[in-house]
């Protein structure tokens, strides 16, 4: 297994102007949920221009299909579709998703994101914790259901922190 370096992958995507949303557990981890994950899931905008930028990054990362001994690389036609491209890269597993949650695209979920600044000048979009909980409840896989209490606890902690900050400024 490759050494997991998600931040380097995210910076590379951002610096190459790839339009994407971090979804899945990485979006939760980046927002302070005390869990870990073994892959990076991104929902990319499926336009020809964006897919070309994404393909350049995947080439630089030496991305190939996971568990395929032929080491095949993804193509524009794959990334333009709604499917999931499960890849292995030099920075760890990267899942490039065309849609999630029964057909929701990048544009459908853009209003449910927040911007995060990584070290340096890279800015990325991540799915909000509230939306992530909603999606995980619908998916109802055991690993999703196990993560929900941790995500909800982080949401509660943030709300309590915001309330105590508001009261102290009175």
C-alpha cells in the first residue's frame, strides 16, 4: 500500500484548478472529526475541461485502477460518466466519483460545502458535516452508521463553542 498523503493530493488538485468537492470521511477528518480513513473521495465536476485537468493530475500521481494487475489508467470517457473510478496513486487510494447519493453531481452538492484553506495557498471545498451525516444515514452501511455519532458529536461541539463565543462577546 502506498504511503497515504492526502494533503499533497489535495494541494495538487487545487493548484491545477480541478473543480472538486471532498466527500466521505476525509471531509469529516478535515473538519476535525476524530476518526481516520484509508482513502480520499472526491466528487469532481464532469465537464471536459475539468476532466482534462483531473487527468493531468492523475497522470502525475501515477493513478491506476485499484486491484487491477494490468495497471490501467482512467480515461476522459470514464471520468465524464456518473460512475466511481477507484484508483491507487503514489499518495494513496483516490476515489474519483462522478455522482454520489443516487445521482447527485458536483453542481447539486456545491451549496452544501465549505471552503478550507490548506497550508500554503491551496483552498478546497469539502462537504459540510451536516450533509455528510444525511448521506451516511441514507447509505446505511455499517461503516457509515458507526461514523455518524462521531460526526454528530463534532457538530455539537462546534455549536457549543459558537454559543459560548457569542455569549462572551455580550
